């Protein structure tokens, strides 16, 4: 059975934990989009062994799983090597269990510099990126002539020629657009590439071939989405999105496998909504309710540490994400975070002026102006983090889940009640 796990909101839904759990019965775990902008926190065992992963697929904590970084990813080799070193310090070896696509693109220091310079110059119009160089790297991929792929590390002489040309171009662009900005040093970058080639060379393969073989052999493949559907470059809240197809629609282009290679799409959502960075957020609670959720849910970015914007669950946007991704079932995370709120609101519809919208709107101008229609349910006070079954949850918590299930017309069969592997209820 091949499964794809995608986020139904603006990222940070807790996909890492779901992938970690499902990877128990997977042969391969595949990361297919985004880069070091993602942050997956996985807590292992009943203790506090916490792992913050950015590029490594969450399956890396399981010995028998083969992890794949597919072609759709933009690879910051420096971050990857740091992550590998940190795992090694804790006794987890990464070697033959990781395969990286030669078709993936390399995130270089000048991408991060460009990201920072561009965001700073934009001022109030900025996207609020993670400054990890993601947009500039994908932009170079599309431009082609200024791109470096992971496979370039396998031919350093040729890479040097390309790199010199690209750096010359970048320095001209940066000097013109951002006078006074630091110059990029091609020699220094080349030295880094040499180190990356030494450390990662043996892991670089044609992952498209590898995945087709695995599919042909009926191995079980788990695809790990990064970010969320509403941050998808084409289908999200453009331009306040990331630069890849972070929804399930991106899977084919980003792996080389046809859509029908996936048997089941699992959508992950929090029991409320969060968003980091700029852009409209209809159910945002920029008030004490949002602060309550932020504090209880530790809603601060894994990658940047930024406080996340928090709000009520939005069935319009999540319903849209379910439709876009062909989602079969839902995992609802962080239900425990809502404990202590007197009432729980669910957004059930949008109105724009006097018009009721039937579908999530494509433009941010309309989205910024929509008025949410809410249904109000009773809150619950109990600490639910120790519950063993769905039936043990307080009535109001169960009602909340059942009402979401009814509105979204998909089964919610996993419910997160805490960060540990065991704190997930199945029904
Ligand atoms: P970028 O991906 O760094 O270019 O950032 C673009 C937008 O996506 C910004 O609003 C980021 O906050 C958001 N973003 C990128 N990665 C994540 C993530 O893993 N979780 C939540 N938001 C993200």
C-alpha cells in the first residue's frame, strides 16, 4: 500500500509525527518537495527524545526504512550534513538508508542571500519567507541557465565552470539591485561543493528508477508532503505561498511516479488553524484566544522560531485542500491544545459582501475580505492527553471531532492528543 501524507492547512500540521508512525510498516519514505524551510518535529519513545528534521524524511529514525529525497526537493547540503551529524551523535547512522535524486536542485549560499535581500527590500510587501533560499533556488530551476543540480556534484570540473559563470551573473544582479550587498565568493562555494560531493556522492542516484523498481516490486512507499496545500505555488494563497507544489498534486512531477502509484491520500490538519508569514487568514484570532492556542500548542516555528498566527478551524479552506488532494481520510492533530476554551468555533462558510462563496477563492484580495460564518460548539476543560480511546474523550471533544468529520465528509480516524508516538487515538 502506497500512502501520501499531505498538509491540509498552511503547514506545521504535524505531518512528521504521522509519517513517523506510518513508517513502521513502510519500506520506503520519500520526501518530494520543498527544502530546509520545512521543520518536522518527531518525538521518539515515551521519553523526551525529540528530533527536529528539516530535510531528512521522518522515516530516518527507523532502521529498515529506505529514505529518499526525490527530484522535487531543493537540497541545502549544508543543512542535510548538519542533520546527519546530529543524528550520528545520538547513535543514528545515515548512509545506505538515504538516497538522493541527482535531479534535485542545490540550494547555494547566494540563494539564501537573495532571499534575505529581496525580503528586506520588499518591506511591508514581503512574503515572510523562511530565508532558506527556497524561492530563489526554484526560480533558478525554472530559469535553467543559473541552476545547479545535485548530479553536478558528480562532475566537479564541470560544476566549477558553471558555478563561476553563475556567481559572476549573481554578483552583477545583486550589485545592481542591492547596492552595497556582500559579493559572493565562487572559490569558497566551490570548496563547499567539494565537501558535499565527498560526503554525499555515494547517496546520489536516479531515484525515479529506484521508485519505479520499488513500485513494481510492490514495496510499500510512504510519501511525505512538506508545508501544506494552502502554501502550494499554484493552488495556495498566491503570492503568499512557498515555491513548490506542496500539495498532493505535486507528487508526480516531484517523483517521476504517476498519480495512480498512490493508493491512499491522508490529509493532516490541526484542530485549529495556524499560519506563519504574510497573507490572508480568514479565521485568524489576533486576540487572547489566538494567544491561548499559541501558548498551549507551542506554536512557534521549528525552522525559524517565529510565533505562528493562530485561529479557528476553517472547513472552507480544508474542504478545498481535501478536494485538491483527493484526500481519503484525515488525521486531526493537537486536539489537546483546545482544552480550556469555553467554546469552540468552526468556520463553515465564507461571505464576500452579500455573496456566499461556494468554493475557496483563487485570489488573496477576495480572501482578505471574506467574512467567516461560524458554528459554535461547547468547549472542554479536561486534560485529554492521557486518553487511550476515542470513547474516553469528554463528550464535547468527541462532538467537535464528529462535527468536523460530518462537514468535511471524510473519516477522521486518527486524533493527536500530544507530541508522543503513543498520543494518537485511532478509531
Ligand atoms: P519559503 O518557503 O521560505 O519561501 O516561505 C514562503 C511561505 O511559506 C512563508 O509564508 C513561510 O512562512 C511559509 N512556509 C514555508 N515552509 C513552511 C513550513 O514548513 N511550515 C509553515 N510555513 C512554511
